[in-house]
C-alpha cells in the first residue's frame, strides 16, 4: 500500500479499537437528519465519519485527525474540516466508502441495499462447496466479497469493478479484515473466465442518467445492467453453481419486466430461477422523477439462478418457504 492507503488502514484499526459503529441510511434519510442538525458541528466520531458533518480541528482526536490528513481525506469548509470518507458497519465489519453527499462520478456508495445484499449472500452461500471459486461483480466497497471471504475462508474470491476508487477502498477494507481476494479493474464480467461456483452481483438500478457509476442501470427503468450481468454470468457458472443477484425492479401496471427476462434467460440455459421481492418499495422518491411516469414502485429483489436442478418451489414467488425469508 502507498502511504495514503496505509493511513486509511490505520484509521480502520483505530476505529475498531475505539468500538466505532455506524449504520448508513438512505441518502434521503441522511439529508433529513442533516436538516434537523443544520449548522451544528460534529460532536463525535460518528458525526465526522458517519454523518459526514464538518468539524473544528481542535474537536477531533489528534491521532484520528493525523490519519485523515496523511490519507489526503480532508477538505476545508470555511473554518471547519470535513472527511472525504465515511466508515460504516456491515455484517460486523468496518467499510470505508465515500462521504455524503455522493455526487462524484467515481463515488463509492454504501447504503441499505448493501445490508440486504450482505444478508442475501450469507444465506445463499451457507452450503457452498469446499474451496469455491466466487466472483463479486461491481464490488464497490467490497461488501459482498468480504461477506463471502468470512463465510468461506477457503474460497478463491475475485472482486471486480470498473471504478478504480472502489477497488482501492475494497482492498483496504479486505486488508483490515485480514482476508485476501483478487481484484479486477473491468466492466461487468469482461475478461473474467469461469467457471465460478457463485457469481454475486448488486448492480446499479436507477434508470435516470446521472453520470454516477454506482447509480446508472441503463434502460428498462434501470434494470438493463442487471439483465446484462445475468446474461454474462449464466454461461460462466460451474455445475451446481449459482448467480446471486440483488437489484431493484420497477413495477409497471403490476408487472415486472426484469423477472420475465430473467425467467427467459434461465429457461433458455436449462437452469432454475428463484425470484422474490425482498422489499416491496425502495427509493420511493424516484418514481416522481422524469422517466418513471408509468412506474408504480421499485422493489428490491433477490434472484438466484442455479445451474443444477433444485426441489420444486412451494410458494407462488418460486422460492421454497425457507429461502430468502
């Protein structure tokens, strides 16, 4: 690691020692909390590194301040300073990601989707085979990949992303966790050869073009990238391998185009699809934006495509009663 990355690693170590913990909410909730506290300075580490509040230099622990400065992770806001990174707790681990608001094209986003994705991955890979080969596509801060590395210590984990800043922070997060992975700078699964025992994906799923890599999911109201990654992953699955996809799906007139498209892809390959809404209504403010005029709601979904046959489902959503509950 270069000295700046080493400083961020030491920051995570110091936060762990201090018992730091922070759960990142949606951007809308974050904004509401900041409006309630308009003009207030940061009071503690959670304010500085969780809520992204400006702080007076004299009010922050000198050791933490020194690490942020050594990492080049400070900006000045008038008489106060502000951290350029956030630190959140997911599945018992600390993760570096970008400070709020995440407006930069190369921002590294972590939020409620990351928590649902982590839970989905942990459930689906509970019975992974020995020494599995696992790919986390669009890894971001590395949440899915690190959940796998913790659950399957003998796994060969690859984390890919087209954002160099995401891979940089993911590497530091892995180093702090004491886990190893291969990191690939690429778009989707380009240049990555299977077979994989599992392909994990939590792609962007917003349809409006924002210029931010972590948001843009393409057409189909943002579902295009999820479908493209699924199409690329299915031929790379090993026998008994599975694609574990967490994403958002726009519901139009009660229908879900992503579900229909994934079902078609799975059937064409002779694979099995399990598909379920994990949250019926996420990012509700988005349906009032241009391009979403016909959308009723956006659902967070978990889709699992498996290469080998699985027992017949016993619920209407195509999942066994114990799956993804």
